[in-house]
C-alpha cells in the first residue's frame, strides 16, 4: 500500500496542525521542553545511558527507543541533542557510552521541507534538523534506516499504519526496546492508534524492565495498558496539563512469535569473534557491518586477493529493479537501493574512496511491448514520483548525451561503481574502526560444530581453525555449494561475460548507464563496460569469442534505430565470472538450518493450523549465510549485510517480517511443505 503524506497547515503561532486529526503536532508554548519532560525525563534516559557505561558486555548493544508517531521529528531531534551532550560529557571522562537506536512509526509523514519549517522556533536544533532533512527518505512503506554521527545514532523511520508496522517488526523473544515514547495525536482525535493491540506490541517488543511514557492520562488508555501486562502510574503532566501516564514492563511474558517456522535466531555465543567465508561484496559488506557493531572478524578468501570472482568487474550498474505493483520483491530492491546509495556516499565522504559516478541510469523501452509495460508501471502510481522519471525519446537522448530515440525510465540516483575498489574501501573502513584479519588461499573443505558450539573449520591447505560464529558468503563456488546445509538450498550458478571496449568518438559523450537486455556504461579510463551474457549452470570463467559476439549483437538489436552501436568493436578485453542466484531471484540471508530436521519439524504445515501449534524453528546454532545476490549485489549487499549483523547481535532489523520471509534460507522448504510437495 502506498504511503499518504500528511495534510498540514501552520497556524498563526507557526505550529503545524494535522488537518485529518484537527490537532497540533506539539505545544505552541514549548514543544521542545514538553518533549524533554514527558518522554526523556519520564523514561529516565540520561541516568540509564550513564548507567550503561558501567556495564561493558563483550558486544555492547545500543539503547533502543521506540516511538509511535514521528510527526515533525521533534522528539527524535530533542533526544539526539540531549544524547549528544551527555555522551560528550561521558567520553570526556573516559567512559564508553552506548549507541542510540531510535525506532519511529509514521502513517502520514511530512515532507522534508515541512520538517525543516517546524524547527524554526529552535535555532539551536537547526544542525540536527539539517542532517535529518539531508537523509530524509522517499515516501514508500517499510523501514528506512538512517545513520548519523558516524554511526552513534541510528534512526529506523517506519512509514505505514502502526497496526501493520509493529506486529511486523522482527524481534528475538527477549525483546528489543528499552524505552517507549507513546506519542501520536490525542486518543479522542486518533482513536485508531490507541487500541489494546498497541499495548500488546509494547509488551512483545519491549525488554523486561523497559519503560514507557505518554502525555495522555485517559482512563481507557490506562486500563488497556494494565490489561496488556504493563505497570502503569499517573504522574504530573507538563505545564497546564494535570496528569500523564508512565510505567514499565516488570515481567516479560513468554510467547511464541507468529510464523515460528521463520523465526530468526540471534548468535548464542557471547564471544566477539566471527569468521566469514568469502571474498566478494557480500562477505566484505558483512565484515564491515559486524565490525561496526563491535565484533572481531576473520575473513577467509579462497583466492589470492579479494574481488577476484563475480565482484571483480571494472564497472557495475547501480539501480533498483521495480515492477508495476508494489510487491515484496520490488520493495526489497527499492529499500536496498536507497540504503546502499546513502551507504556508498557516506563511505566515500569518510575518505574511503572508490571509482563511481552517480550519473543516472536510463532503462530503455526499446520495443512497443516494453513501452506498454513501463507506461503501466508509471500509470499505476504505486511508487513515489521522485523515484524515477518517465522520459520521452528527446529527454532520454538529452540525459544520456547520445542518440537514443526511446522512451525510458530514468533513475537519477543510479549510476555505476567499481566493485574491486569499493570492496577495498570497505576493508579499509573496517580496519579503521575495529579488528579485521584477512587470510587468502583458504578454501573451506568442511565445518563441524563442537560441543561448546564453536565451529571447527577445515581448509584445503590442511589448516584447522575455530570460530564462535560462522557466516558463509561464498557465492557460486562449486565446492561451497556442496557444503552441508548449503547443498539443500536451490542455489543456481549463472555465467556472465562482460566486454571492456575502447571508447570511440561516437561513444565518448555518453553520460548515463544505458540498460536494455544488456547494459552499456559511460567511459572509465577510456573504456566502456558492455554486458552481459546469462548462461545457466556454468562454472567456466574463460572469455569466449561467441559470447563477445552475442554481447555486441544484443546491443545492436536492442538499439537498432541508431547507428553508433554498430561501431562497437572488441579487442578481447572481456571478463567472465559466475554469479550465484536463486529460483525466485531474491538473495538468501539468515540462519542456516538442517534440512531433514526442519522438514520433520514442520511436516504438518499443509494443515494450516494456528501458528502457536507449530514449534519454534531450530536452525544450526551460530551458523549464518548471505548468498544468492545474483547480478544485483551492489544494490542488495549493504542492507542485507546490515540485517544479518543485526540478527547476529540481537538488534533491530531494518526490514519487516513480510520482506524477511522472502529472504529466509528455509523459505523454499517451507513453501514446499505448505503445498505438500515434499
């Protein structure tokens, strides 16, 4: 379902008013002070943050706040500003301060411009507002993960109805939230939100001992909170408001999550040490994500250097893959694309440079059938208007700066990147913030879990090592695909050959990446990249002349209305590699599992019994996988690496349950059991 933006106006005091609820977003007298009193003081935040500096677990977890109703962002900004001051004081005293993770849900989001306007009464908050506005996401549903202050602040901004969002936030059984800001418009103005189901989610997602506060003191709200299992008390309200409610979750009830067959188990080891097997974008993205969360990582690569295989091309296109309907696959790719875009820009801004160009991508409607399909995508109006542009042939040619008389979908935030340089930038970034050891010429022969739940790893060179947790991110390597647990996954090897063509007078002007059945990039070091073939169940990586000819002919056939593709010539500077993909063209991310064990666990799924009648999935302990990225690894790797690092560490995940189901390693088995095909 598409997201509807807020309908607001500003009253004579400059306070935003929600027209659908006939209510102000904050107090005209002192919205900032009200936020500090109601939410920050009544959740005892500074005291609890400072107390966390005394507890130093091996993997420090962030302090997690969840909010109902992002609105103008004032509560988040006020919390950030206070957190910034308290953290600086603590660090000046040599204390290690917890990171802050802020989760907020908004059904009717403001625009970036409206949020900027609401902060005008408080110029001292302007720097924080400017950073928020600079990253403010496009208005489509789901979790938009934003990072501030070198990773000290994470904001998960969930767009959607709270009745749908909260039940679909992934959580380990012990919960993820430390404090709740129960905001939103008043119960008499917004009764749809203040329902018993809300407090059930406060209990489900909250940790034992988590706190909450809210500006309201309505009797029905208090009774519903108590019925859900919360300890509630009345406290003095802010300003002229006599009372408010606050309290805590004293006892965490044990309950089975919905769809227990898709339960994501965190790492059960308290150790910091994790081994990652792989040498491409999936492996290095995961290494950086885990190191940023405090883990020590050992990366094992079977080759003499990183980015030797599918991640080794000189240029790779960067854009999302959308369909006319806002289905799970399109949402996964769009969330991955925008997260990756912010991630790559931040990496580059931090000084970890790599060749790239956000030059835009033109996806050509080079046949009448494609033109009809893309026009249908545009006319359905499912996606935010600023996601892409529908360009006329004249506009396409103007953007690309080359003769292209075709309608096209134009992604202005897309472009191309150099994967090997990007991977090295990730390694450099990882080493700058934590512990990373990299070993080459290490091909995994086998692995075995020991009695203490460590993993024993046996390598082709005769070495044996151990790891407390293991992440396999090996791509389409033949031997790796036959390893235990992986052999039961429907992984597919697909050979792809690209050509690196010398720039000619007729192609030098090209400014955008051009996509059709293949793709063609602007010049880098006097060469374009043209690709790519798609040959299933192939593991040969030698360049073939017949595939070179096929790539050239694909270019000519797709753009047969122009002459310049016929001038393209090869000097046999191509490159072939093997991608790893899946039958549903989506990656695999999460716990690896024992196929026969889970088949027995869920053999009755076809009966469609109530969820609580099924057992909790039991995957292999401390064994994880990220693979099957296909040709979209540049788009998907950063967000999926962040997600698996969050799962391992028991932190909030940046995708909802509905999307995570489409990425779960056991999804193919579960689908077969539901259809009784296994």
